[in-house]
C-alpha cells in the first residue's frame, strides 16, 4: 500500500474501535483484580493508549482529566527519559504533579509498546491510589505548605526494566506508603492491565500491518479534529469571560477567583486565565500542567458527544495561557493535593460557563466537578487490618439544568465512569453503617428548568476511626444560568453519640470519631436554567408530589397555587 | 447425578441427545413467538416435517393472535384446530409482552418498599450515566415514582443479624397508602435481605394479609445477591411486569386448555432456556428477553449443524416490525451474562446478551422542520400498521417503501394471504415527496437507505465498539423484513457471507422448538474456602439442586434427562469483584475448587494469589433435555435455478440508479446447489430476499439461502 493512499474507512473504524475496546476491556480487568474499593467498586482509575509521540489515541469512557493528565505525563516521560532509552518490557512509574500529573495520589504506570523493534504506542494506566505517603493517610495532606509534605513523588522512574521489576524502586515505594500489602496487589493489577493492553494493541498491529496501522492512526486523529472544528465554527466569534471561585485552602479560610476569557475565531479557540488570583498557601492549587487538560475537556463536553475522544478533538485550541504564580499555575514547591476537586474542577466549571454564554440555547447551568471527599482511616475490628477509605458518596452531585431539560438528578460530570459505592459492599468492608443516602428537598437551583438534586449521606461510626473532609462549593455553590438560581451548597456536620452537633469547615482533618458518632455530608445541587416563573406548573406539581421541592418553595419561587 | 454442563454449550451438547429417550411429544412440537408486528408459529411433526404460519399480532390481547396462528398451523398440517391442539406434545411460547410493557410503560403504577433512608436507589442508579460525555442526554425516568416509594423502619447488618426489628406498623401504614393509591403490585428490597430474608418475608406476609389479592415481589426471592441498587432494579422490574404477564398467561392457558391442550405451556426465558408457564408468573423479569431469545437459540443450533466444520462466528440479526436485534455468537456460543443493562435498566438474572435498536418494518418516515427526512423511532407496529395494510395507518413506513420500490409483491404478502394496497403506499410517500420536491421512488429509496444506515450503525456498535471485526463473522438474518434490507449494507461492514434460513420469518419460533428446559438458582454463602468443608459446600449446592429437581419434576422432565451445572462466584480476599467459575467437575474437595479458580485467574490475568479464595454466591443451573427436531440434508442438485423462475418485476436499485426489470424466483422451488445472481428477488411465502447487484445467492445442503457479498479486501500489505 502506498503511504499517501487514504486508508480504507472500514479499516480505520475497525482499528479505532479495536483500540478503544482494548482500553475498555483492560479497565474491566483492573477493577476485577484490584484490592481497594477506589478501584474495584468506584472505578477511580483510567486507561489510555497514546501514540509514540504522546498524542492521546484511544480513551474509552473513564475519567477525562486522568487521561488528559496522561498526555502531559507522557510528554514528561519522553522529555526526562527520552525515546531512545525506552525498551520493550519497560514500565515507567510517575506521579509527580510538577512533571505533568494531576496530584500525587494518582499513580501512572506507562508501558512503551514495540512492534518489530519500533516504538509504536504508549499504554497508560493511572489510578487514584489509596495512599501515596505524606503526612496524612490517603495523602490529602491538609495544612501542607510545600509539596514535600504531600505524597512521595516518583519523577518518571522505571519500575520495570526490560521485563524485570526494579526491586529498589519497589522497596522505596512500599517503605513510604501506608498499607503496603494491599497497595502491592493494586500495583500488580495495574501492571497486569498494561500487559493485557499491550497484547491487544500488538494483535491489532499484527493483523493489519504496521503501515496500515500508522495510516489509520493518523486518520483517526484527523477525523476527530475535522469534526471538532465544525463544532467550534457553530459558536459565534467573540470573546466570552468567565469567573468562578474556590474556597478554603485548609490554612486560610477565604476565596480565590478563577477568572479569564475564551476567544473563538472561526474554528480556533484561545483561553486566557489572566486575572486569576495568586496561588494559595496550601493544597488547593491546580497542579501546574492540569489547566491544559481541564480546558481541553470543556470542548469535549460541549461538542457532539459522538466525536471519538483523542488528541484530534483538542486541536482547535490555539492557545491556553495561564500566568505563573496563580492558583491555576502555581510556582514550585506549592502543594497541589486537592487540585482535581478544587481549582482544577473550578477551571472546567468556569470555562464551560463561557460556552453557555456564547450559545445559551445549547448550554446548561453549572454541573459541578467539585465533589467533596470524606476519608476514613483506622483499623477494621473484623479483620484487624488497617483501613483507608475514601467514601465517594460525594460524587452524587445535582446536575446543572439544561436549556431544555431539568438537571440530571445526581451524578458527576468528570467521573463519568465512577459509581457511588454499594452500601452493602461498603458495610462488609469498612466499620461504617449508612443511616441514609437520599435526595435533599429544595437543594436544586430553581429555573424554568431546575437543577438536579444533590444527595445527603449520613454515616454511623462502628469502630474508633479518624476522618478528613475536603470540599468547596459552600459559599459559592453551582451557579445558575440565564436567570436560573444557584444550586444548594455543600456542607458537612458531625453529631457525636452524646448529641453534640458541629458544622465542619470545608477542609478539616484528623477528626477522631468513636462508635455511635454520626457524620452527615450534603452534596451540591445543580444550578437552575431560565426564569423560574416560566416553569411548567405541571412540573412544579410533580416536584412537590415527589418531595423534590417544598410547598413554600413551590408557592414563593414558582407562584404555584394548588387548585 | 450428572453435573457436567458447559455454559452456553447447551446447543452443542444436544446433538448426542437427539437419539436419547427423552420425553416424546405425542405428535407436534409447537413454537409460537409473538413479536411487535407478527405472531409466528412453527409446528414440527414426528417425521420432522415443518409447518409454518404467521398472523398479525394483536396488541390489546396477544392471545387472539396466538390462536389465529395456531389455526393456520392446524390448516397447514391438514387438521382443524380442535383436532390439532390435543395432538400437541410440546408447546413453547416466546413473547415480547414483558419487554413492551416496560418500554412502553404499559404496566400499572407499582410501589416500592425500601429500608428507611434509602428510597432513592432507582433514581440514583449509583450515579451511572450511559453516555458520560453527553451532558444534554435525558435522564431515564424510573418506573416507580418517588411518591410511591415507601420506607419501613428496620435494619439488618452486613452479617445478616437484625439490628432493628421490622416496625410492623410502618408496613401497615404503607399498606393503607398503597390501597389508597390503587396499586396492585409491590416490590420490596431491604438492605442485606440476601443474607437474612426474614424482614422481606414479613413485609410480604403483612401486605398479603392487609391487601388481599396484592402482588408482592421480594428481592431475596427474585435475585438474592449482594448490591442493593442492582437488586432493587431487578425486583422492581419484576413487580412492574407481574400483572401484565400474569393476566396474559392465564388467559392464554385457559384458551389453549379450552382447545384441548394437555401439554403444559412452556415459556422461553431471557437465558435461552425454557420453563413452565406457572414458574414464570411470579418471575416475569426472567422473560424480559423472551421474544428474541428463540432466534438466538436457533442460530446457535443451525450454525453448528455441520459437525465437520469449525463452529463459525455468527451475528444473529432479527428485523421485526418494531426492532432490530443483534447477538454475537463467537464460535456459535450463546453469550450469557448474569448482570445486564437492558434498555438502560439493570437486571441481575441470567440473560442472553442481545442488543436492540428501534428500527423495523413498521418504523415511520417523517419530515422535520428543516425538511430533513427521518425514519423512526416511532413505529406503526401492527396496529395501525403500514399504510398499505389498510388498517388505518396514514404515515408511510419502511414496509410501504419496500412495496413502492418493487421489492414486495402486493399480491404475495404472507404467501398471498394478505393483499397490500400499493396505491395507498404510493400516495402516502408521494405526500412526503411533494414536500421534499423529489420524486416518489427517490423518497422510497431514501427511506430504505436511512433505515439501513440505522441498522448499520447498530451493527457497528455491536461489533466494532466491542472490539470484534465484523469481517470475521457470518450474518444470520431472520425476521420478515431483514432479508430485504440487510444484503444492502452488509458489505459496508465488510461482511462477506449472509445466511437466510429457509424459514427466516419464523426463525425465533423455530428456535423455541429446539430449546431446553432451564432453571437458575443463586445463594449467597460469603465464606472463605479455608474455613469451608466440601460437605458444607455441597450441602448448599444440594439445597439448590433439590429446588431444581423439584422444578424439573414439575415440568415433567424424567430423572435421566435432568442435569446440573454448578458454578461459584469466587474472589481472593481483598478483591471486590467475583469471578463466576464452573466447578461442576471440581466438587470432590475444596482444594479442587480452589485450584480451578486459581487456574482461571492465572489464565485470564497472568497470576494467582497465594491466599485461599472466598466463595460469595453459589449458582445452580438445572437443565431438562428435550428431543430436537431433525433437519434434513440434501446434496447439490445443480446450479441452475431456471425451474424456480417466476416472472420479472420492476424494482428500484440505487446502485443502478433506477427501476430495473428484475428476475423474481419462487424460493419454495429452489433446492440445494441452485444459484441466482443479483439483481434478483427470491420470494418465499413469508420472506422476501433482495439480492443486490454484484451479489449472488445459493441454496446450501440444509436448504438455507446464502448470499455472497462482494467486499473490498482489507488493507493488509
């Protein structure tokens, strides 16, 4: 076949889908083998295949920020190690936020794939690990003012060298993290998934031949770019501003603005974060590379969802400017442990509001990416084993109302492959008992279309434990759009066995709890869209009947009168 | 006792059984399959002769359609229905009644009872969104409204111990509310009921007492497995379907009994195995995919008939009036899953992995505000049906377009039994053509191409998106309209070979006659193998086997035809997902089962752990062997099809840009070895095959039609 001949479109589709299903199936493997609930029940991990030049190629439905971060990580691997020093059987381990990662808790293992001695692709598996060391279990180190106090960093090191596990690295790793045994099993699962991914990719290359494979890969990226540019052309040319806030960095209780503009010109987009507040002292800073994939993602969510997700989709971004020393691009050695659900989440929320400003008829009110995280640590009285458990019930956030529909009841945008834990599975593994997990009346933003309703969760503590809680969207809940009101705030409180009630700040750690204490966590409601007075009275009646809104709200906000 | 059984190997092991002395039907084996548009019937007599019949489905009361089809089968076999029915030795029924009830929300409102604090499981769906990247997607409305979800105070812990006894007055109060709301079916799912079902049973008992005649589905009966959301979804679907399915089956059984049927009515389940009708009345969720299952069973069986050849990879596609179903049978194996998401709903009962899109012969063509032509998703179904049926349909459908294009002979529809009105179809399509400023035949061809594109997209998802290369598969095409459409686009997927069974339009009904009896049971034991003796384990299995034994006995399966498959959901301590392991052959010692798991883990994932694994659930599938019809085989009788030539007719081929005088062949006269080159049309009484230009068709030794497509070669160097 001649290089210049366009590949057969069926073959392009076959190869694209084979790679994506390799990615999907690899994920099924890791979630079956892993020993932590974060992997297995909640699926806080992602797989991706990148080209030999570190362009995103096949992603399937995982966590888009993880995958975008995989690209900035892979760039660092090629920069730090160099293509010429990668060999078949190598696996690179990296989690350094200053080398492309999202935060130290996300451990990326990346395997270079070779065919006939030629580097043809990079397969990556990144997982939010139960613990990566540092001064707090779970590695969310509240109060940290330098990254040295957070997760131990592996700056693109070879965990596996030509098929042989580097025992020195493994020992350093296991010596610096909590619960090394389970974590070793999770690492094994990550390695197994990469092997599986490698087999699948090489089978595809073998079946179609390297030349055809390469031609198809180029076409796969080009198709996504063409389709993405058509979508950008639909947005009126102009400059659209955005502004949203992050709160409480665990040292200072104040707000930081994420400000900027999005400029659309033809099929190009430029985003500029000039005007954003200076960096924070503690862990809510956005990891220095994260603003790039977070900005990319805004287009991914805005554009036709059927466009294959790969680097081509992001090519319309002509420039992304983030001034150094701001909360979206901090200077070393600022801590960044809470980046994904704090400032990085706000970046995505904020940039998306600019799209809705540009095209309100296709837009939506804010559906926040900033979920709260409650992490428990202690000893399981049943097994005597140490536990570190991140309760991901915080993901059940009310969706933003859309231009023509109510918001999704409760879900999370970014964590599109993640699920809230099964109550029964959790109780079998962690000394917690759920008292409730249900929707909160009047928690949604009001509008012609109302936001989704966030979820409230109440846990009863069964054995002595310690917990931490991190959150934002309390003073600045999910904004409404086009006349809709903001969603309900996120908050948490502790009620002791003796009945003493304490409201918790947005960041708190090392809270000791005993059997009989209750912890109550309420998630954000989605923003409303359009004027509430225009809401169909029949929808108001149903919301009232179903208990999503109260009688008072129906009457006051929606002018509802029961006939 | 024989435990040996391979999952989804039911069909391949059956060949040996054909000779076996199993229950002998008296004379006829009947399969009746109710689809969205037609009710299909197959009768096989003791010599292996096959009779087929078809009549319109009667949506309001499907029994009428069943009896109409039965009457036709009787006539075909030279009997009257009164003399025919008493001679039936086996009667298997497949039905879409459950699917339709859920998809079209036909069922009456139900109530759901949950543990206090946990009423929103169904709405939350554990926050899963089917397309995570589509933030504009509609939320699937749950079929139990929040105000009919009631909470009761009670709590069982993760070991099955009662923390808080059930507050009975909560249940009584709920009963009053249910009564006031006029609700007749209730689903109950309480936390940890798979470990301790007492509270669920008590709730049911109180509801029975307080509300005579109420239907109650409890999760510990329907699907006693861990994970509260998945269990709630399954039991709620069960409750939702109960009334519709029950009243339908009662009516049907009575009608058949009145006609003198002595054989017990059997129903196809989603698992591809059949069961006695009475076993389904409180487990309607098990027949959620009853309709399409028969065709999959038949594809698997027929695909593997030639024992000399390697078992082929098959994509079974069924195009009916309202839907297009696709199933991938790699190596002829029926793909089964214990956790499925069907039409967006989670179900944890064994189910064939069938994918469906809403395109069919009844799909309606319409024009949007911007003058764009669309087909579906609305369907005219069987009532009012396509315009040409003259039953009141006014909007043109895919079938009308097929008629206008000359593919269907208006005087030979259902073998001439139903006369279609071509002029009416033309008028209806003409209206669209006027709006679009095109000529009528062009619009008909546009409708044809659009619906084909939808089906092509569905097949892409079913194959490519799951990592299967469609070029490695043979298409099995059945259902009335499929062979008019599928040959047009198979080549675009690179599919080379299409098989159209001779009885394509009633293939699902045919599958019913070759299916086996199957029951599935699950029990949660949650034990580590280090502290479990083989005696204890087998005691648990014996409990389920005893249930199977009893159910098989009640289905009149003699002991020698009963066999069991034993499986265990196993995992290493620390792992959160269970792997389903067939341990039918590993029941001599615990170590044997442990090794069996370790081997599987190693083979699949490259390693096994050192620890002793846990067994979470145990599963028993109980099978009853049934006698299979024999299929005649014939050597080649020569290529020439001249004897089957009927006439020529003008038909539209977009490849040739116009109406072409096309040869029409009588398919009933084509025999093994005969060939026809496209463009051509082959007519059978209930099936029409359109062979595209550059394709050719031959009849194989089992009398099935095979189309060979001209596909471009791969880009292999």
